[in-house]
């Protein structure tokens, strides 16, 4: 089996950071701060908290840069830090994802075609996502926007895979409901 190697176009900047170059740290911050802020904002749904997460994440990344092995790109390593800190921030609000004991048949979920049939603008979708309860928004964001699968979400959030699927299913239904409400209020 062939081993995949990651080519990090910013590896030279990371190497300079590891050597203690403060200008290189600022370069990395400029390269990644906007996208990492957006990741945090989608999870925390709070501008101030997302700013805090961004700063904490970069401080942590620079402090722990010696542990970065280069097995992945710096951006994906940093993104993992941002996601974990964002989830911690949401949890600090005493968020508890409710465990679902009844195992539903998820094959009966709304089909993907339902989403394609609706012609909503990106801004209305963003507004609807921001209105979701924290647990729903976090799972939906990790699954749809960050590309995590339910097993990874379960591991990150400390829940079962079935709970992740259930939260995602409920988030989708709630999102559709919110979008319908927005369409009717136009």
C-alpha cells in the first residue's frame, strides 16, 4: 500500500517558527487567522468567544509547535486545535448533548434531495444555523462544514455515534423548519 505524503506549502514558515522567529509567527497568524476564526465562529456562534478561541489556539500552537511532526499540514493541525478549543468553549456554557437511548432507524431521514429542492440564499442558511441550539449547531457544523464523520464527532464530543447521528438528524430538521419560517416571513 502506498503511503501518502503531505506537502505543506508553508513548511518553511513553520520551520522558521520552530527556530524562534517571531516574524514567522506573525506570518502564520496572517495566513490562518481568518479561516480559523470562521471555523470557531461556526461552532461557538459568538463573535467574542470565537476571537478568544482564535487567540488561545494560536498561543497554544506556538507553545506546542515542537510537538508538530509534519504528518499533516500545519493548517489541519491548527484547525484541530481550534475545533477542540471551540467545543470546550461551548461546553463551558454547560452544554450537555443529551444522550439518546432509543436507537432510531436513520434510513428514514429526509432525503438529500429535499435540501437541493430548496433555493435559499447563503445568508439565510447562515442565519438559520446561528439560531440552532448549541448541540445541534456543533454536530451539524462538524459534519457538514468541517467534514468529520459521525465516529470522529462522537470521539471529539465524548458521545456515542448514534447520538451524533441523532443530533445531526434533528439539527437538519430544525434547520429546515427555521428556513421555512424565514421564507414565510419575507
